[in-house]
């Protein structure tokens, strides 16, 4: 508890919690897109379970910091560039995210959906498995940020719990908002496509400043919000 009784500890906790919330935005968007495919009665359960699993994964990784640091050692060399375990995870996760976002965009625009009875449980498990897979990839950035900003494990864990509670509260609202606005859903998928490309670039050794990515996402979201307001005033075409 001593870490929470000092000014430095409290500042680190507040800063890290805020950063974890920002880094968790892509996770919340991804979960919102995936759970939107489930029946309405299963969506809340899938969101809560997905975010709870994400928290468990991140805390588990924090307790294996030495193993995490070991992931930075080169394992294979591709085109003269050494790839570590972390790089391979980022590349695999990025490619999965690019493929998933591309398929979801195609599915939203080109596929006519027919309700199928009896597929609820299998679909729930499939969605949960995809959430769990991407949680592992998204957790790498989150844990590395925590290790770089705080020295006490208790501060890191507390910041992640706070961030996850915020995301649990906001995930339902985010999911409903995205689901009610088809154009915003496509924009959210484009964000995930962008994040996937960034993860692949990071895995290949090209550092991409995340500030630029978040600025582009915020700017695109602002433009879409203005378009939505304009469409409400003019009426649908």
C-alpha cells in the first residue's frame, strides 16, 4: 500500500490508468463489432466475458515480466531483419486483424444475412475465441506501457483494473451506438484495418508513432459525427 501513499505513486496510477483506457479503445471497438453478430440476449454476456478475459490476460502477463522481456530476443531472420517472439505475435495479430476487418466490411456490404436457428452457442464460442486471440495481441502494448511507466506491480495492476472497469461500463454504450449507425460501423472496421497494418509494421521493425494513428482516428470520427448531424437535419436520401 505504500505505493499509493506517495505523490509519485498516485501520479503514476492516474497517468497509467488514463493511458490504459486510451490503449483499450481499439479493444472495445473490436469487441463491439464481433458481439454485434450475436443474438441480442448474448451480447452483454460476451462483452463482459471478453473484457474480463482481457484483464486476466494482462495481469497474468504482468506477473511474467521476465518472460515478456525475453520475447524481444531475435528468433528468426527474414530478409536480413531479426524477428523476436513479440514481433511474430504482432505480425500474426496484425494479419488476423486486417483479414477480419476486411471480411467484416465485405460481409456488411455484400452479404445478405438470414437468421439461422440453433447456431447461437457455437457462434458465441467462436466470437469469444476471436476476442481472446486479439486480447493477447492488444495486451502486449498495454503491458509494455505499464512496465515502462511504473515500478510497482501493485500500481500496474490497479491501473489496469480501473481502466477495465471504465471499459466495462462504456462497452455497452459503444456497442449500441456503433450498431445503430451503419456508416460508423464501417468507419470502426476501417480503424481496425489501420491498427492491423500498424501492428504488422511494428512487428517488421518499422516504428509507427501511435499519436498519428489516434489523431487520424479522432479526426475521421469528428468528420463522421458532423456528417451524422448533417444527415439528421436534411433527412435520409
